[in-house]
């Protein structure tokens, strides 16, 4: 059994952990829940040797455990799959599975032995990729599965999973849950951190809920809880209705002649086949599809990342999109990704440094001579406007919670006053309370008349925040869902079948 007792951790005057007790038994899947800032991420870092506690002890099988690094934790049998992926993009798949611990024969790396151990793990996860393929060529879902495979290759006694399904589609999530149950049957102790509460209730045996750096609900059987009850425990006295923020706006309030982002006959190899789509200003349009269906390829075209083979993208002001990332940004396009580590923020830089990156550094709207004091003042305005919880604008972004890091991503783009927001899994890896706050930001952008195009791996999110969802199948839009058809069940069904719903939605 892995046990943490009396764990305390403070950052300056902020108490991250106020004397936390937590334990996980072999053969069980134990959920650790809480809003961003509740302390669960800090506790996880202590458990896996990434962060030393100010006080308290760790024990494994009754013996005091001293882990000063994550390598110490791995040597002790504790493996972690972090929310922020830590793969080496310039190395191949096989090298990423055995970083710094490659088996050797005669002083040379024994890749055949590595492959023999890796292939069954990858097959069990349903990750069918070339072992010699570069990781930077993999899709986000594949990279997340690879991160999980790397942990499993250590044969852990304790496996810590931090948001393991945040980039996975339903089939991959189901397969992962099956793997987790098999590991538990082999007496592996599993700590499961997730903001997908339905996943928690599906796969976990026990639930611990944290709030404000303390354990609010200690180790209760998962079958005694519901999603609503978990949310109530997570939010405490806060009004749970805050989560129900929606960006749906009255269709009568939308000017049919309003400016719009237009895709005209956009074709890109086999990924996109003659796609036509109109995204009116003031509306939120979602993009859905299984991996490779084309929805994220369309987002890449709109961001200027790739140039289509045929067709064009027309911006709300009537100009054709310039197909380069810089060109798109200069034309008022914001690219907001949920993959914060790769595309969102500079974790080792301050809040104000990050906020200034697009408008001041990228677009040079402040000229060549820029005063840091002015940038700090403007960043402070964004912090106040977006409700970013930080001691100051000089705080390193890496020290903020995931939800507040994501708000910094929004802040740096809002600083440039974009007319088009392209959002790719914008709430990936953040809790329900932070999601509600992000949804409110999207509502505000709708009211100011911004175009918003959202790709999300969560059909429930698309149903909650979008006025319409375009579902892709094999490079084409197979259905456009709105009104009574816009629900998670229908989105999922159409994603997987490619068949649009009947004219009259079925009663449920």
C-alpha cells in the first residue's frame, strides 16, 4: 500500500497542502478529485518524487519511502502518467518508451529486446504505430497513449494516471479502462485523476475528494456517489449552477447578414474533401469526428498551418486567409490549444511575459521599444478580466493550476483583439469549475461578435457550448447538428457511423 500522511506544502504564503492523508491499496483504482487549485496536482507531485513536501511522510508497504526524484519513484515501483505530456518529440516511439533506461547488450542499446517488451504493451492499449516513427508525427491521442505505455513498460506496483483520457476518444477510453481493470486484477495500485467524472464512476473503486488543500471527502466507495454529488463535494458552498454556463444564444439575435468565416470547397488530400462551412460572427460552431475524420485538419487550414490543395478560406472582413501561421495571426486569427505545454504557454516565463507574446512580441504593435512596466499593467488588466488566480503577474506560469494556465493562454490572445477564435480542446485537463469560467469567456466573445470554431474530443462539451456542430466522417461533413439534435448521444453516434440523424429526433 502507498500511503501519504500529514503532507504539507506551501508556496510563499499560499497553502497548497494543509496536512493531507491519502492512501491507495493494491488491486484498487482510487480516484483523486478536486477543482484546479484544490491541491491534488501538488499531492501527485509529492507522491511521484517531483516535489518535496515541507513535512509529512510517504510509506510503501509500511516502510518509509524517500523519493527525491521521479527516477527514485520509478525505482521504487511508482510510475506516473502526467497531464502535461513529457515525451521527446525528436526521438522515435521505441526510444520514448525507455528513456534513460534502455536495456543494453555489449554496451549497445538492445532495441530488439526493447521492441519485444514494448509491442505487447502497445497492442494492449490499441496503439498501432511504427516503433521507428518520430513522436512529433503522432496525433495528440497517440502521444497520450504512448505516455501511458511508457509508464506500463516499467512494470509498476503503483500507477498514477493524471488525466489519462483527456485526449482520447470514446473507444480508446473504453480500451484504457479495460487495461486499468486488468492491472488492478494483478494487484497494481492505481491512482486515477480525472475531470471526466463519468469515467471516474465507470472505472474507479474508491473516491477521495480534495478542496482548498485539504481532504474534503476521504476514501468513499465510488458506487455510493453520482456526478452531481461529486460536484457538490468539489465545489463546497459554491453554487453548482455555475457549471451550467452555456454559450447558446438566441437564434433570433443573430443577424443573418453578419460577417462570417467561410470555407469554400476546401480540399486537402484525403483529409478534407470539398468542405463548405459558414461560421457566423457571434456564434460558436463545433467540429467533431473520430481521429482522422478531418475536423482537426480543417482547424489547421483555418490557422494557416497547412495550405489546402483546392478551395479557400474567407475571413469575416472578406479577405482570403493568408496560409501561414504568422499571416493568419496578423489577419486577426487566434489559435487557442488545450495542449498548453506544446502550443499554449511558456511554463518557465512570467504571466506578463506570456500575455505579451502575441500582441507585443509577435505582432509588434508596441513598436521596438517596449517598457516592461506597461506590459505588466496590461497583463494585470487581463488577469483581473479573466479571473486568473496568481500572486502577481511576475509569477511563473508553470506554478499556476491547469485552469489558470489555460486562462493565460486566452489572455495572450485576447490581448491582440482577434476576430476569429480557433479552439482545439480548449478545456483539456481542467476541472468543472474552471470549465464553467472558460465557457463564460466564450459567451462574452459571442456577445462582442467574434467568430468561434471549436474542436473538442468531448461530445458533452460540444453539446453544451455550441450553437451548431459540424460532424466529420472520412473528410466530409456528414451532419450539422443543432437544436434538439445537438446532444452528446447524437454527436457520438454520427461521429462513429457517419449517418446523419432522422429529421425528427428520437425520444429519449
